[in-house]
C-alpha cells in the first residue's frame, strides 16, 4: 500500500489463502476506524493520511514475524496471524488496549464530549478519561452461520461419516463445484440455528458463552473493559462477500447470518422457533447489545388481533431473557414490485439494525435478501 507501507488488498487475499493452506489454522482480524470520515472533515485529508500512517505503524509493530498487517482500503485494515487460535489471538486485545491509550492524540472529540455531563464537569475529552464509563465494544458476528457450519461438520463428517474433514475442505475450496448434491444436503438439513433444534442451538450457546467470557475479561486502555456484543448491523453482507464457501452449504461470497438471527431462509419452523433458539443464549454476557430480527407477513399482524399477537411475541422474547427485537412486516410481492419500479415506492421502509432505511436505496444484494426472507 503506497500510503501506509502495509501489504495491499490484492496481496492480502493471496497471503490469506497461502497461509491457511500451509498452517491449517489462522486468526484473522478486520479493523475499521470509527468516525474516520468525520475526522477528515474536521481536520482535513492530510491529517487523515497521517492518522492512517500512525495506525499502520501500530499494527505493523504489533504482529510477530511470519504474520501480516494489511490495508484493505480506506479506513479498513486486517491482520493475518498464521497458527493463531483464540488464545494466542488474545494478545490482539492487549494491542488494541495499548492503542486506545493514544485515542486522545489521534481522535479528540470535543463536540461528542460536550454531550456528556461528566466530561463537561471535569473539562475532559471523553477519550481522555472524562466519560463516566470508558468501555470498548467488541462485536461477535454471524453466530447463526457459525452454528450451522459446525453442526453440519459434526453431523455429516464425524457422526454420519459421509466424508472426511479433508474431503469437505477440498469441496469448500472448490466452492462446491462438482458436489452440488452434497451441498444441497447440507443446505437442506434441518439442524440449523433458529429452528429450536438441539444440536446447532447448543453449539451456538456454548461458543457464544466462551467468546463472551474471553472478551469481557480483558481491560482496555482507557480504564474500562472490553464488552461483548452480538450483532452484525449490515456487515453480514461485507464479510460474506469476502468469505469462501462454508460447511452449511453456503457458496463463496454469499451473505452471512444477520444479528442474532438465523442464516437467510434457514429459519423454517416459524418465528416462535426462532425466538426459542435465540433465548437459549445468555444475553447478560453481551452487555454492549444484541438484536433479533423477525419477519412477518402483513396478514399476520392485521387488525387488533394481529397487533395483540405481535405484542405477545415481543413480550415473550423479553420474558425469556431476550435483549432487543425488531420486526419487518413485508409482502414479497410488494418488495419485488419496488425493486422493479423504485419510482413507485420512494417511501417504502425496512428495518436494518436499530434504524429504518428506504428499500429502494439498498443495494441489489440487500434487496434480494429481504425478498428471499419474505418468500421463505
């Protein structure tokens, strides 16, 4: 990369594939700089470039020999750590903590700080210790896809012995080419997260609890702690585009599961089964937040009776320990017409993650996913 001296995006993918083939395991960390657009607006593009160089220097100095730091473009960086697992990758959080101690130098936020009583009283920037709480969020993404993959590996490789792990890995590297029948068997298997099935639900519960415990136990660099969260926002599209084929029957480049929910169209047993799966997680382990998406046909919530049923769904989720839930009420025919004739639907809105967006402003891939979910 000309600006930072890190490896470029193109070479990053070559390194990632080569090191995975060579080592069999690695840790991959994707790093995005928050509020970088605002930083450029406030201080200018030249200062923005200087900040990017500083971040690159921190990352380059943090990785061991044989590991790689890359700039993927804009404000996005990546670390490739061959041979690392979740335990050795723990040092990354320590690196971030060290980086956070310099937040005030790199990202002073006077306007943001002025909205906090404690910062005003002390005359301190939020990133200089002025805030009452100084925790850092760490997102765990796409638990549904993760649970589905591991359930399929356990069931079809180790339990049913339909193929070896090496053979499955070869199928995934080939993006399932020549193995469509087996891919569809994996895809259509009922043991998927979001259907109140014991196998994927227990896998998801155990791994989420383990990862949350690892995250929540680490101190950050500003006198607070890392706090786990469980949501993707819209990054399930971004990460899916960059991820190869997976053992749940997903092909390379396809989207991952959204927020706490099931992979797209995999929740086949209805919304109550989806809620039952989600409520097997302990959401107190994710203090930074989580959200479950549900999708209903307009006929399901029509009239007073429908609204009462919708209310009971929300109350049931919360009563069983759920954290946050939001719904989309959509008719697939309307969505398809809006996709074909956007000028007729300028105000049609859908819920993404904590906010609404105009359907016609979504990318084609995002629109297709909403339609697929509505038709499922």
